[in-house]
């Protein structure tokens, strides 16, 4: 036996020893629960490096196993070669992440994706393992699962498999100098069916994981007390399926090799080992049997030793096969260490194992399911060979019938790291997922920030709020995060992992925003919702032209969102060479182009100037306003039929709203489950539930907004034709899009309409406000135009005067000729913001 770091000469565990083992295990549960998971992974990784082929551990285990196991030398060696991979740190990490999404949840409370709060995975406590003897590595893998979930383990060894686990335990003891794992488990053995000892196990364990036969499973399951987690891995049966079309495609020699490999490995001793092969009707099975037999004859690993009972079972199957061939149209292939039986009777049935395969025919997926129904509760793996067009329907039917796993034919023994086992995520089942629930109201969100974020604590003087409206409004300039020291005042907690983005490149000095990886994943999911609403579908070709790098978020957010949809993405970026970008657009013909209006327009202009033709069916834009003249130009030049917002968002606040195909102009849906939007004096004020690490509460957006009349009366809110019930609002422009000059109120939108009415094509413009020494105010309108495009300055002034009600009411038309200067500049002549490529439309020099 091995008891918590000590090897004992006794091989049988009695009542006293078992009672003491449970007491010792309970004493270690709190210590083990507090052990960092990284220390566990590192210890196992270090152990794995001592088990490479040819090493002392490997060689001694090989010699020991040759005496106690029935497998051939080659099969034993292959089995031992699994151990380094089983203990490899990268593989273990992947295994943990597949169940828990990350390593952190086993060490600390982490933000939940499902509710307002945090959650942590705690071990069950004392975990009792009943190991099986059919696969000698099974006890090691079961113990490993206990380690990874920080459960103190007591493993009951099978009488068929005692020496190897004891040797493995001592190899761990030799490398575990810090005693991370060596004293956190025991290996014991007592005869099955001992009612007294089993009763103690049921009473003292927090969890039981049982591997083996039906009688044993039912024995431990019976009379189990409340609060004891029972996880059963009982008797299973697996099978193979080959369709007619797949056999025709790959050919009998290759298919025969795959079938043989599945049944030869471990002599069908594993639960995943196929016992039956189902071949679709219409196939001449005899040539396939010949190829399976040929592959088994030359398989590199010999079959292991057979017991007398195993010999008898194979002889019985051989007699049945001979009878069926003579009397009922069956067939068989009988080799020195295999038996293939083509059985004319329908229905799944166990084979004698040890490379014995029962072969059946099936007519349809419905017929196949009917043949499996008798063993529906015992089905495990199906190694399948089917064409892509038929695979989904076939797997769905078989999954509904009870199949727990699908693998490629010939690879059923190669389960990927982290895949579920028998329909469950085992590591998660060996823990308790404990929530720490937070106040999910807006007020709770705000009070959490007041308690944990210095900026908000100072803003409120530490006083909590009863209503969200008690929180003061803040502006973007209040988020003074221009250095690491300043940034820490806005952070919830210490040094969270994630992304740092820069904000404010167009409107002011850059500031820095932090998103955790989980928060940015939510951002990507929200944007995926927005893009789906615009018509992006799996397989849609999307060119991402946002600028990558420069601490800018848009390129990454779009890329991750499109990945969630399953689109085919062209990650071009806004800084790529224009001619090369045009080539890519011509070659891949994207359905959607996503990016800044300025850069898209420049690309189309470049294509037009060089005699090339770029087609852009749909544009999803962000970062800037897309003017009316730009839309006309892109429609006529690039054939663009759809224009949509890539999402109403900011780096400060994250996603706020999205457009669907039924939204026009500045209309948007609110991301209502993640964003609280207020309209105060016409300005949008936003609180983002996405950002808990760096909260944004009642931030003035600087955007003019109005709610759309979505109320549906007594029946509740009226949903949009797109099906979304998220409330809608309209963006009316920036609050600073109004500027006062000459005693009048002018709007950027007035000038945009005037330019559009001039039919100048796509025009980018910039407004400069100046004042001379005598305090006379002047407006300089810079207009970017291609060389061949004419500009009628008088007409443009007429239209500006026409669209501005204040000008028409305050000054005569000739007066404008002296006060508005129109300057034509070449393409690219208006200064761009270096970091982002955007144009600052209004520059006030006064």
C-alpha cells in the first residue's frame, strides 16, 4: 500500500487502515485546496520528464508489467509511452482550461460570464476512486483527475493492477521535494464485495468515482448517503460505422487498415475499443474483410496472452461464424490472433474482444439506430467514416441514440486533450462551482465601483447611492489615465490581465483604457450580434480595414467578432499598401468591407485613378461619420448597395448600440442587456455593464440622441422587424457639431448637405474657424477634390446659405462671400490624425 507519502509492505487494507486513511485524508483537504494549481501542474510536468522511453522509471515499469500484464511487449511499451504526454504541463493546462475556461477558477473567485458576480471551483474534499483492471493506466489517469481538482484521493486498486500504480506513486515521491502531491493520496486494495469497508467508503467520502462493471457500480451506488457525489463509469460498448460513399472514396485497403488499428490497440480492452463494425448496405463486405485481415496479420503489435475463459469465448464466436457461413449467408476470417465475423443477424452485440470483430449491415441511419437501441445506455464511442455531406445527419441520429463520442475511423484511441468523457466534463464534476453573487442592479454596479475604485470613491466621498441618478455625470476628460499611476485610480483590483487601449486621438490627448480578456470577449460577442444584424453570415467574406496596432481596439474587436460568426476574414488593416489592398479586394471580392470612411474612400479613389474597378457590395463603417456625398460616390463607383454602422461604440465605454437592416440614418438598437443609456438635455449618457474592471458610470458621450417611439401600448414594447426587442434610438450628431460664428449657429450637417447637393463625388472636408486682429470671424472650408473635378464656389456658398436657417435669417447672401473662404486641396491634402487616420472635421483657431 501507499499511504500519503509512505510505502507499506502490506498489500491488503483492513477496516482500521481504511478508517485511518480517511482521517488522514480529511486533515489534508484544506491544505490541498489552498495549493496553487500551477504548483500541481509543475510537479506533474517534472514527473513526466522522468518517464521518457529508456529512462529508469520507464525501463523498470516495462520489466514489471511484462510479468503482470497479458499484453505483448510492444503494446506495453506503447502504453508506457503515453505517460509523459499524460503528465506534460501544456497538456494538463489545456485539459483544465477545457473544463473551467482557465486556470484561475481553481485558485480564486473569477468574474462570471453568466451572472453578475464571481465564481470559484472548490474540490469535493476526499475523493474515493474505484479503479478498473482492464486498462492499467486507468488508475493513474483517475488519480491525475483528483490532483487537478485538488481532491485528496484514496484509490482502491484492482487485483489485476497493483504493482504498477504503487511503482508510479514512488516515482512521484522521488521528484516531489516540496510535497505538493506525494502526501495527498493513498493507494489501497481490498476484495470487492466487502460490505463493511464499502459502507465506510460511502460514509466517509465526499465523492466516489467508480470505473468498472455493472455489479460493482450498483454496489457502491446503493445506499449512498446525501451529499456524496457519485460519478460512474460503468460497462460500455463501442462500434464502428462505414458508409458506402466513404468506402468508395478511400478504398478497401485504407479503410481495412483503419478498422484493424482500432480493434488491435490494447486488444479491445478499453471502453472505446470497437466490438462491432456496421457497413452500409450495398457494399461488398468480403473484400473489406480481406483487407482488415491483411492489416491485422501485419500489425506491428502481437496480441497478448489469453486466459482459458477468453479462449473459450473466441471458440464460441468462431463456431457461430462457421454455422452462419454454411447455413445463413454469413462469412468470417480466422487468423492466428484475430477473428472477423460477418453476422447476418441485425443488432449490436458484444464480441469476445481480443481482436474479435462482429460485422453487421445497415440500410439507413434509422435502421442503424434501431440496431443499437438494446444497448443505448451503454454506448460509448463510435469511430465513423462518412462523407462530409452525410456525417452531420448520421452523427446527430447516433448521438440521439446515446453515443457519447465520435472519432475518426482508425483514431478512436487518440482522444484529444480536453474532450468530454462519457458525455461529461469530468474535472468540473469533481468540483463544486461556488458563486459569489453581486447586486445586479445599476445601483449595485455603482456601489461596487464606489467601494473598490479610487476615482469613484473620491467622486462620491465614499457614500453609496440608492439610485443611479445620484452618481455625478462624468466627461471623457475626467478619465485622466495618461500614465500608469493615474490609470490605477480607475482600476477595480490590482494589475488585471487584459488589453490596454488608447482613446482620444481625435478629440484630445490620448488616454488609456483597460479591458480584461473576459470583458473584451464580451465586446467581441456584442459586435458579432451587430454584424449578424447587418447580414454577416458564416462564410461571408469580410475585409477588415481598421488600423491594427497603435493601441487601437477596432481591428482586434472586429476580427474576434467575425471569428464568432464564422466569417471568412481578410485581415488587411488600414495601413497596408493601397495598391496591394486593391489587389486583394479584386481577388477575394469581399461581401463586406469594414473600416474608416476616409480610408475606404481613398482606396476607391486610388482604384479609379489607376483604371481599376473595385466592387464593395456592403460597407460597415465606424470611427467617423459617412457623409451623404461619400455614399453617393461609393454607390456610383464601387457599386455599394448597403451602408451600415459597424457599431456605435467608444474605447471609453465599449459597445453601446448596433444597427440592423431596418435601421436607417443614425438609428440604432441599444445593447440593452449590457448598457444603460440616459438622454439628458439631448445628450447621451452611458453606463457600461461590460466594464467592471475599469468602470464607466454615467459618462457623457458628447453625442446628441433621441429615443425612437418604440412603445407598443398595453402589449409592451414593439419589436423591430428584425425581431429584436432592444430599444431603439437615433444619433443626431455630436453635441459639438454646432458651432457659433458671426452671431449665428451653424451645423456641420448643414455644410455636409451643401457639398452633397453640389454633386462633387466623394468629398472629404475640414472646417477652420479663425479670427483676425479686429475680431472679424472667418470660416475656411477646405475641400479635397480629384484634379479633374470642377468646383463652383458660388454654388457651394449658395447651398450653405440655403441649408443654414440662422444665416438666412441674420445676414444677406452677398455678405457670405467675404466671410467664407473655400479652399480646394488635392487628395490627401487635409491633415489626418497620425495615429488613427481620421479627419478632425472642425478646427477652431479662435
